[in-house]
C-alpha cells in the first residue's frame, strides 16, 4: 500500500481549460511549498513537459495502451514519491478515449484504477442552471467514478457565479474554484514549439507558468482541494521501479540523451531505466550543444523532439557531424519520433545528420495513432520478433519509409524504420517502462562498444 494524495482533473470535453488549470494548480501549490507531481493521460509529451515545469520535477505521461493498465498506479506512486499531491490531467472528455476504448483507456478508467477523486473543469460561459444537469450526468454515468467537485471557468459575473453555485448546491456538488473569463489567459508558448520551451525553461514559458499559478491561487480554494486529494485511499500497489534484475558489471558507459535543462525528449522512465541498467546518462541539447558528451558510447533521441525545429537542428552542423560519426563507428544510436528525421540526409531541403540515406518531407496531414509492432531485425534495443505497442504522431514522412533492414512491421502498413550498424530509428515511439529490457539491451551494447571500440556490437553483427 502506497500513500499518495491525488486528484484527477478532467472536463466534459476538450476546450474547457483543464490544461491551463492543471499547470496553474501545480504552480500555485509549488509556490506554497507543497511538493507536487504532474501526470498527463495519453501520449502527449508537450502537456507533460509543462506540468513538469510547473511542478519542478519531471512531468510524466500515463497511457494505458502504451504501458498496460496494471502499471498506471505503480507509475503514479513512483513519479509522485515524496510529493504532497499528484495531479493527473485528463485527456479529451472524462469518458473519451483516443482509440475508442473508454472502458480501459479513458480518463474515467484511469481515475477508477487510481481510486482517485475527480475534479471537473467546466466552461460555463454560455451556461446557467443547466450546469447542474451536466455535472449530475457525468457523476451518474459510471458508478465507479468518484466526482469530488468542480472548478468553474469563464464565469461572467458575480450574479452568474451565484446562480451556478446555487444550481450545483442543489445536487450536492462542491465548487472548488471560480475563474472569470480572462483569469486563465492564453499565455503559453504556441504549441508548434512542442516541449522545447518547457524543457529549456525559457523566459516565456516560465513567466506563463507563473502567471497561471497566480491566477489559480487567487481563485481556487487550494486547501480544500488538498483535503480532497488526501482523502484518496492508499494505492493498492507498490511503486514501479526502474531497478535492473541483474547488477551492472564493469565500467558505466556514457549514454547521451537528447533534451534540455528540464529533462529529455523522451519519457522520464526511459532515462531512469538507462541509469538503473548501468549507464551514466548525460543530456545533450540538439539545438545548442555543438558536441556530444565526452566519452559518449551511445545516443538516445526520444519521441518528443519537435519537427518544427528543423532549421535549428540543421544549423547545428558540428553536432550533426558528431552524431554521424558516432553512428558510423557502430555506437548505438536510438531515435524515435521526429528523432528519425534528424538522422536523415535532409528534411525539407535542409541538411540533417546524414546517418540514414533518406529524405524527410513535411506534409499538411497529421499521422497519429497506436500501433502494435513487431521487430523485423535484430537491433540494439530489441531482437527480431519482439512485439511492442507504440504511438505515432508526425507530419513529416521519410522516403524511403524503411531501410534495407527495417525496424518494425504492423498490420495495415509497410515495414517502417531503419536498423543500420548500431542505429535503430523509427517514427514509432515506445514507452520503455513497459519494456525495461530495451534499456538493458542498449546499455549492454554501449558498454561493449566503450570497452572495445574496434569491434562494437552492431545489433548482433560485427562492425
């Protein structure tokens, strides 16, 4: 049993302000000295990064499809260790699911798995007494749901607030906060910038988070919300642990992980797994650092690296050359999501690292969805035949889609990705917490490469 005070913040649908409210809540509580941890349901690296910036510790994603429903509670217990509040931000509407599996993957299903109270953020700009019918419907729809109360957003006036409170009081639903129409301003950096401003802790991002925290502190009853969070029963499972099954032997190889001061472009658990498997993990900023960390024996580029920074990635020629040399000498290089594009010969006419003999082209449409994939080739992260569930979200595509030795295959699609020497690159992003063996295999390959540079192991074949 693990004690974790916690809340799930959701809404009737997208557009009710739950993202800015979640960031503001974490920032307001952190400013009061409460240790907080932020989680985002689904595969969204961007929201998770801003939750992390507000909380002062890594923001994490919780995706039942990627990690399995049985790992959700252990991951929360791990990520919220020592915190006075774990805030879980929902995805879409309370009962919605990205892939049409609401019974197991919706915010409501996650809340039930966590035995957590839910606070509903409701945009009431065009609503009066009907708010009671709406909230009552969400409360009654699933008997497993524990609806702890609401926060009202975009309230027009004192009279409007009085009317709304009276309606909700009639059905016994507490109101934890009331925000006027301009209390949660659109101050966050444009979403096209991805997680970069949050992870880099830019002035624009930090000012925006502080502004949202001040707005929430002035309008939300933080003490009552903390009281609700503390009423959640202990989690019935122990925390997830990245600890390896076998002790690491020999020198610790240096594994460079793409990111910035606030964390990596991948899942926080992947970095923790690499360390637990015996690696010294050092962050490299692909936008600003001109060299890999000293002694780097491997490079990992997570799926949160934004496609929109193609010009900056291309302009950093020294790092591109260093990455190409690392790959040429057989060191492990793992790239997911847009990291694959960085390794290409070029993207939209801009030169990239040139590791892969492929060209990236941006398109208007967005490719998004889950894939159950099978590894086609022995590589540094997975032997052939390994089955994983991953997520794809990208606009740019590569030509060709796969190399002579493809990384993955899945139903309804041609083979995808590249396995070349020590390189494993794909636009499929996998949550390594569900497959800790990926990190252990990579660290083993990095250690072998560091110990014997002339004969680095290249996915099972000699250099």
